[in-house]
C-alpha cells in the first residue's frame, strides 16, 4: 500500500478537487459520495445498512484494543466497511483484506471483517499519527509491518514471508523497548 499512500498524498496536496476522480483511494476521504455507501456515524461507513451493528461493534472493539496497545488515537480513524468486492474496488483496492490510507481512512474488504485485520490497519493509522503520514517510506519495514502483525495479535502462527520474519524482528526489538517507550524508540530508528 506504500505506492497508494504516496499517490494519495501527492494528489490531495496538488489537485484536491480532481484527486477524487483521478485516484480512487482518495475517495476514503468522502466515502458518502461513493454509490451505495452510507455513513452511520462520523467514523463508520458501510455499503449495506443491515450489517451496521456488526461494523459498529468491530470498530469500537478495534479502537479500544489498539488504543490500549499503542496509545490513544489523536483522531479516531474513519473506516468504510465493504460487504461487496465491487465496493472495495470502488476505492481502488483489489486483493488485500483491508487497507489504511495514511490517516485519511481505512477500507475493509468483504473478507476483512475480522478483528485482527481491522486492528492491523488501525495500528498503521497510529503509525501515521506518531511517525508521519509517509512513515512507510522512512522507517524499516520490520517496524511498520512487524508492529502491525504482532500488536494486532494476528492469530496466524505462520505468516507468509517476509511478514513472519518482520514480526520476529519487531518482537525482539519490542521486548527490549517496552510499551512506554514504543514511539520514542521507534521514531529514533
Ligand atoms: Zn500492514
């Protein structure tokens, strides 16, 4: 998602109005303009109202879990829950389970409706808050992805490489760092 983020940031700063038409992930800023998507509150949007309660519950649980592990959000993320692949694709995403676009918002695919997937993306949102919008470009991948896989408590024992390796590297580093020094130590890397 690094490329998506970079393009989104560039377009939003250079051509804010045209960005929406040019580059789909930018739509996460105004999901209510995407056909069939409605926002049930300020931060939770969905393309199928009948699953709103499930989405709200996932959101609240994710928020509390992540704030507890990596500190409170400066601004709570906006999350679009897609129940169809067509919805997910209308934000420019295809194969991933969920995607965070900096602090602009998170889009969840139909198969991404799982607590650990949402927590993973919410951790990326916190990284963008603490380490900067373009943190994936300036910090090691083991920190960015290893933290997301580890602290989201992804239940998969074995992840595909390089994620398995990144999770190990992060865990080793985090053991010596501790929760209280997470962001100060991370920003010094
Ligand atoms: Zn990730």
